[in-house]
């Protein structure tokens, strides 16, 4: 019922040239997979134009890593939803833990951005996740509950059916420490339950929930086989065509060697 979705979050990495080489490699390695899995890359905004053009006609989608909630105006340094659409983005990552940690984003700003992204026709990938201290003090469920409710406040069920959620435990991001499939599934199941409470079962059944945090070719398959894990948001391993393609292929049940 839910088509798996793997997105690569390049963060503040790559050059114009290495980014182009990466997407050319991905187009070659991922041919013929689009009926089984959705794939997107999220480059830094300065490279969106070039990467979008290179991917034109391929099944690989493009997303921004952030946006501001206003359409235009005096907001120095920001990028808007219509600008992302102008560069053929279909997706935008919102509320990534690095944005929350280093750039002061809150559930309330993420909520405004989520409404704006939907208004402009972008699919928001709304990120939630607990810090290590929160997990250790037993607060994970409460943190996730607050983030999901706050980030999605005011959405209609119809709007909610269009979003993607990424559960990314902060302690697993870029650390090489992946949540075990059981740890991840426990939180994914909690999020699914919350979505059912907020938007009804038929909507909650179609919302894809990605896992993120040190996803690699050798752990992707097991994570993806959990009932409520519908894909991955991949950082470090998305920067090389071999490892990102291997994650995609493992996730759609094909051998990475194919
Ligand atoms: P990572 O990053 O795969 O490098 O842990 C994931 C993310 O932050 O989206």
C-alpha cells in the first residue's frame, strides 16, 4: 500500500561537479527501479538548478533541504517554496534535527513551513527525533508525541495524506550508531498510531514514515522490512552513488549487485 521512498540528504556537502557525477551514477545504477520505489536527492539549494536539469526525464526526484514559509519578501538568505518549485523540486525536508539544533527551528516554525510547502505543491518530509539524553531518560515517546503534534498542527486529513515523516533519532545521525530495527519500529508504530488519532486510519495507512540515522547498505534491508518503516532519509551514505544505490536496491528487494 505504501511505496518505499528513499531520499538522500546531501547536507552542506558536494561541489557542482561531484554532485553531477553522483546523479549521473545514480541514473545508471537505478534504471528500472521506479515502479518499486521512489527515490530523491536533496542537494544544497545553490546546486538545485543544475541537479534538476541533469535529472530531467529520469525517475529520480529532487528536494530542497529547507525553505521559509513566506512566498517572497525581505527575508535575506532564505529560499521560498515557489523558488523550489521553479527549480522543479517535488520535495522539501523540514525540521531536520540540525535545523532544530543549530538554527533555532521549533515545532511552530516547522508547522508554518509544512503548511506553506503543501500550499505550494511540495511534499514536505517532516523530521522528528529524540536526543540521546531524552532517550536515556525515557522521554522518547513524549518528545515524539510533542514534535509530531506540533509540526502537523492544523493540517486537514487530506493535506496530511500528502506528507512524508522522517523519524531520525538524533543520536544515530552521522554517528555510525543505527537504531536497531526493533527500536526504530517501536517509534514508527507510535507515530503511525498518532497519525491515526489525528487524521484517521485511512490517512495514516498511506503516510510514509522514513527512518534516518546512519542508514547504510548493510542495515537498510532489515530496517526496511519492519512493518512501519517505509523508506529512509540517508545522509553520509547518500554522497556516493555506490552506497546510495545499494541502499535503494536493498530496500526494493533487489540485489545490490544487479
Ligand atoms: P546520516 O544522516 O545518514 O549521515 O546519519 C541522516 C540524516 O541526517 O538525514
